[in-house]
């Protein structure tokens, strides 16, 4: 079955060569899908059983809104039960992985090599840098900016700029920084002991 038979396309949508659409995929008007994109493949759904893995059927679909652009070799998995949804005006760069049941809000832009784990919701008008990783089952508010190479492991409730990237250093300096970071807990405990001996309340005790 060819792509045209498998994908419902609104008027003037542009689908490049080598696009593979699973059944039930809907693509909105004026949307552009670049070569090599895969829309509607099975989500990564497995359940453990007696030391092996059993595949969980992925019975949802993918809904792509109008005026979306999907870059080369980007993959958007079908939902496990409900649909994976890409709202209108979203811009996806090359080599992005969108897991099952993800929802991306209108006019959000995501740079290359980003991975969005299943059942995560990203708000409207967000800007996501390259090589960002999102944990699953979290929610990102509208108007959030996340800088490149960040690891987003929990939900973000308010608009703003967020980063979890430590800039690179010369290798020797990097190792020293990591060593200091690992020792920071012991240093904190030593400072607390000195504060207690001097009768000074720590910042943590003042806040409690």
C-alpha cells in the first residue's frame, strides 16, 4: 500500500518522497513533510512477562494540524490508545523522535535530535533547542524556552527559559569540576557542623 493510500491529507499538503504513513494518519492543509519522515509507526510499547517482553498493540493514530513542517528522518509514533497530536503551525527539525501519545502545542518549534518520550505534553509557542531529551508523562507550559542539550526530567509549570546544560571545559578542568561536585555534600555537612558549633542557624533551618 503506498503512502497516498495510508495518509489522509488536506488540500495543498506537501509530502516528499520516502514518507511512510501508518493507517489513520491525518495531515492538515499546507503541511510539509520532508523526505524520510515516518509518521504513524508503532509506539514503543511493551509489557514484561516472565522475563520476556510482550508487545502492546498501538491502536491510536497521528493527527497533524495545518501549516506544520516535519523535517527529514523525523519519526512520530502512533498513540497507544488515543492519538499522538501535532497541533497547527508546529515546526519540527530533522531527526526528531516523538513518542506515542505525545501532544505538541500550536506554533512550537523543536530543533534537531530532540527526543520526546511517550505521553508528554508540550505547550503552545515553545522553543526547544537541539538534542533536548524529555522524560515521559510530563507537561510543559506554554511559552517555555529550553536550551540545547538539556535533560527535562520533570514538568515545567510556568513560562520562562530553562537549561540543564553544563558548558564544556578543557578535560582536566572538567574532571576537577566533577570531583568538586561529588564532594559538595560532604562540604555542606561540614559547614552545618561549624554553624551549629557557633550557634548559627543554617539557611535550611531558617527556611523550615
